[in-house]
């Protein structure tokens, strides 16, 4: 059977004795169709989850390899079914979409490292070969257009449910209203339990609606998040996740040491190498003085973690080696005047959040800046 549910936990905060986790529940296929024959749909199911905690960092979690820490109910979200029903009116949804076209194995995302980044981190080559500091990018932008450019085809008139769900994921309030993101406060009473790190993952309880998925191979896909060492209260972040699969406990098929290092670096959810520059030359790709000046004000360019972002993007292409979903969906940017202690959000938004017949109230919160690779000259494959 094809996968019907994917469970991905993301850490939010720790206060002594309580771990706050947001669980992303992704239905594969239609969220308003039964998850199993004669069963409820994702939108109407009353889920019950078993939460597993693994205190051993020597192995990755495996199904049933650790005791159930706590069982938590998650009733159906009242706004989910009306929202999905209305979305079927807003979009033409293809119930049987074609399989996605995956990039060729040779496809990589490359990144130019601007001088502002190099200075911010005292850049030394060697971490990865997918970045460069010479004029490779500038030359690629200025070279002549290929003799034969294949235009990007128009988007299909019908879209799959997965794309509709991806639209909802751009706004936390929408994702919660659709039942995709649910927040749990997990009690952990033993004071020393999380001082030495661990893993946590969720699975369906046998008593849950759609609990029959537990008995069907591949119907339920589980991921775990690694918990850093915790003592005092603090905010948490899960930059990458790990698969929960049956495998030899002592020998994971992939070396996850690089991912463990990334968790140590980013478990607080903050960017680490922030850099800014205001263009000083006429040509936007020239980074050193050439005697020219911009014709108009070009604003300030803000960047962060250039090498790490490029590594994360490329890893998503290589799911055969690393089945490790990225926990970074976007970025929030704050700014303040020099000498001031007051920060101002650059992504704050407010306004009514509603569809015809579905009023979700007033949204007042932060959106996000998303980062995506682009391909020159509309080429689909390649670097």
C-alpha cells in the first residue's frame, strides 16, 4: 500500500518537565477520502498518538524500539473539513496526478559566496565543492542565451492535493486550521532524562482512528527529531529529522554525523552567519570598486549561512542516501536601528484569513522569507 500518513515532529520549547512539540501530519492523497476502507478521512479522524522517547544516542530509533512515554489524543480539527471542501471549489484538483519528475542524478545546486559572507565567516575553502568565490556565477549570467531554449510549459489546469497542502503550509494559521500542524506539551517527569540528549517520535496508537495503518507495510511513515541536552528552559528548533525504520540497530545505512553537527549548530533556530551589503557599483554582480556607482538606490542585500543553505538544498535531491527531511521551511527577519534595543519584524502581516464560507478570523503574525534555487535560461535539468 502507498503511504497514507507521514508524521514529522518539530521541537519548539523546553521548560523543566515539559517538552513542546509541533507535529506535522501530512496526508498523502486526498485529505477528505477515507484513510482506510470504511474508515474516516484525515479531515475527520480523531487521532491518538503514542509518543516514544529514546535516550540512547548510539542508535537511530526503530519502530517499537523504545517504550511509549505517553499517549496523547488529538481530536478532529473542526475547521479542517470545511476548509478542504472549499479548496476543492477554489482549485481544480487532480485525484490521480502523474508521478513527480525527479531531477537527474547529476543535478546539483551551486552557490556563489559573496564577499560579505566570506568576510563574515573568515571563509576557508574545503567544506563543500558546491560553492565558489570566483566569477563563475557572473560569467554564467552574462553568457549568451543558448541557441535553442525550451520554454517552460504552462502549468497544468489541475493540481494534486500535495500542492494544495503545500499552499496551506505557507501560513501557520492555515496549516493549523487544516489539521496539518498540531501542538503537544509532552510531560517528562524524570529530571535527568534529557540532560544527555535523545530522540523523540510519534506514531499512531492502536486505539486511534486509522490505527489499522500500523498493520500495513509502508502505510505510515515516521520520522524522529533529535533532542539536544536540556536543563534550563529554552526555545528549540529541529533543522533536520531522522527516519524511524526497521534496520540493524548497530549499523545505520548512512553516516549521519554531519546531520548531528547541524543539530548542534542550529537547535536554537537562529541563523549563524548573517551578512549584509549595499551595492556600490553600477553592475549588480561586481563586488569590488570599479569607479562606477549605481544609477538608483539598490537597497541592502541580506544573506545568511550560504554554505549550509546550499548543502541543505542538495541533500533534498539525494533522498536515496539521506532520508532526512529538512526542518527549515522559511526564515523570519528582524531589524533594528544601530544603538536601539528594539527589533522590528520585516515579515509581519495582518488581515482577515478566510475563504468563501470559511472564516478563520484575523491573522496577525509573521510570514517568512523562502529560499529556492533557480535555473538559468529555463533549463530544467543540470546545475
